C-alpha cells in the first residue's frame, strides 16, 4: 500500500471549512483513496473514498489531484462533533487491509 | 441494524497469561479484520478472516491467532501476553465482494497487561 503523509494537527473555527491535505506520491493505479476518522474513545469511522474523480457525500467532499499524488478532504462547515483524528489511506481494491498512518488531529474551536 | 460489536469492553491481564477477544460483524458482512491500536498511534493491521480462514496477515508474531465461525463472528487470541500488548483492539467487518474495502469498526476492547 502507498505511504501517505498528513500534517499532525490542524485547527479550525466552528462553522468554517476545513481542508485536510494528504500526499500519496507512490499511489498505484488501482489504489483507492479512503478517509476514515476516529472520534475520542471510538473506533474509526468511514468518511469517504474515491479513485480518480472528486466525490461528495453528506459528511465531506474529497478532491483528488489530477495526477492522484495528493488529495484533500473538505469538511464544509466544521462542528464541534468533527473534532477527531482523520486518516488518509490508500488501499488496493482487491484487498481489505487498511494501513493507517498517524493521521491529522483536528481541533474545532467554538 | 446492529453494527460491529466487541466484547469485553475492557480487560486486565498479567504478563504470560492468554486472552480471547470476541467480535460480531455488521449484519450481512462476511469478512472480519483485527487491528491493534497503541496509545497515540494509528491502528495496525493484525489479520483478516474470510470463509473461516486467515486471508491476510500483518507483521504480528504467532502469539496472535484468530478464528472465524460459520456465523462470521470472530475471535482474537493472544498467548504469553507481554506488557507491550497493552492496546485497544479493534475489529472491523466488510463485505468481500465490495471492492472499495469500506470497513465498519467496532468500539474496541481495551486490553491492559500488568
């Protein structure tokens, strides 16, 4: 699985957008880009995933660079409940193993 | 629809003992993966079970073993416990035919080894 690089932490004000970058320069053509988040004292939770095109769902948007070597998770209006560690993961389609890095700890200030 | 459940919630053991952790997957899922999460770190993949067989394994010693039952539930066994085995153990389930690998995680079992 491709190694991912994320900032250790980010801060945001409530109701403002949050842009979480992720670098995955060694991503292969069959790797999907997944984002999971882990709220305090809980297991990781699926956020969004994509292959080549930008994706939107009720939780977030995923913007994927044209060369697929980087991506950005966008939380459109951060709430206090979005405070969590966000993990960017590249995973081959055929396998179910997820390789977690250190993630980005997001702090949302009221 | 119940999500992934794990038992027990917390467990305290002493060095050298053996422990068994249990996981019930989300309804309709056929694959169970186990992860170890040390304090302050991301989860690390231990192994994955499908059709009652170990399908993939991470870089963990043979002291870590597992089992999957016909109803898709799973157990993680750790023998000869070490202090370093203290961690949150997470179970995740998925449907193997779903190619994008979305996994649903349980709340975890917190294991403390004294």
